[in-house]
């Protein structure tokens, strides 16, 4: 009961944040992203390198975007990783991409979950040609999630496990918590005390 | 009235400081740098010695100074000093955080944890402080 009410609270917070954000033309966004991916393919000539580059670019975006999220979404502190996941899916994705994302497939320890992205706004016009079948077109999203969560002390690994462009019905991003980052004093300092 | 604003990066370096009033103490940039990193240290110690989970120093009120600190969850501290009797500075600090998210972080040429040299941010802070100072004066004269 309480979990379903907190879920709807997150959805409401996401809707509110979405209405406050300034909007842009979706096609300009699509075409800009597409042109960028294509340029990376020309520059690197290797889809694995392009995947890596997209992730790195996303990482830089996420590191900066997270403050925008914290300053304007108005969400409170998250008590645990589950709340972080809910907030990321319901408020974060809604606020910046305007899409609804579901959190599923938690592992038993509560350290890994999947994000089901039903509608990926990056890939509206994309058909992946066979020679680029190794390309993770929307890999930038993984980087954004990793960068944003790292700034709030959750070090995660993130990857596409299902991709609508490769024939899956839904896009699924797996997020796994590696460790908590505590930069304030460092462990050795605490042990000495 | 507001006196001084400074911003401390998550690693403890002073990345921005600005005089907001002619009655603010005139210190050199070096002195502000020292003050900024000292405050960062005190803030962490306060958080560590607190018996319960604590987010560090949030407010200091003295006879002739009021200091308020807002730390974002990413670890950046925004510290505002004001004359005693100035009402809560939370709104102003949050406004400054929004300006930081907009005009500093979204500036593609800004590098994380480096000193903030962004004119748009500077102008935004000036406008925000001016607006709030006006409101304070008006509230005071109405009272």
C-alpha cells in the first residue's frame, strides 16, 4: 500500500517537473542526436568505440544534469537505492525526456534493477542497418544515468539489455550498484579515529 | 542586508565569491580562498562529530553576522552571509543553486570544480540579490 502511494507521488512529482521544464522541438532533438552518432561512426569507424564514446559523453552530461534535477524537481532525499530507482524513472526520465519508465526486475539484494523504457525518444526515426548491428544507438542514456548517480554517491554500471532497434519489444537498461562513494574523509581516516 | 556570497566545490576549493554590500569586510582573494577551505573543513568536522546523521553546518548566528550554508546533494556548498535580523536565507540560496545549475553547469565550457567565471551567472546573482534586497527593504518599511 505504502509503496503504491509513494509510486504515485513520484509520478506526480515527475509530471510537475515536466510542466516546469522548457521544451524543444522533438525532431530537432532527434536529428541532432542522429547526426552526432553518425559523425562518431565516421570518426571512429568502429561501433564499439562509438558505444564507448556515447557513454562517456553521457557521463559528462549526467554529472552536470543532476544538479539541474536536484535544483528544479523539488524531490526530497532518497532513503535507499529503491527510492533512487523510483525517482530516476518517474521523475528524472519524465522531467528530461517526457517519457514514462518502469522499474522492474530487482535482484534479491536490492542492488540491481531494470528500467523499462517503452518509448525511446532518441530513436523515433531510426532503423539500424545490418553493418551497425553492434551499435548501441542510445548508449548515451547509460552514461547519463551513471554520471548523475555517481554525483550523488551511487557508483553504478549501466547497460542496454534490450533494445527496440534490435527487435526487442521494449528498451531495457540494467542498472547495477557497484559501491557507495564517500569522498568526505576517506575510509582510512575513519578507521584511525 | 546581504553581505557576501561564496561557493565551495565538493573538493573544498573556493570556486566563486562575491561582495554583495559595501559593508562587507574587504578581504583579498587569497583570504577568501583560505576562508572557503577552512569552512569546508569545519563543515565536514561538524557533520562527523554530530551524534546523529548530520548534514554539517547550516546556520551560524552571531551578534553581528548571520551565515547560512546550503549544500547540494552533489556536495557543492553555497554560503551567504548577511546582517543579523535578515530573514531566512533558504530561498535566496536555493535561487542561487538554480542559477548555478542553469548558467554554470549548462555552459559547455565550464569545467567541473573549477572557478566560476560565467557572466550570465554573475548577472543572475546580481538580479536575484537586488530583487531580494528590495523585498526586504519593502517588508521593513511596511512593518
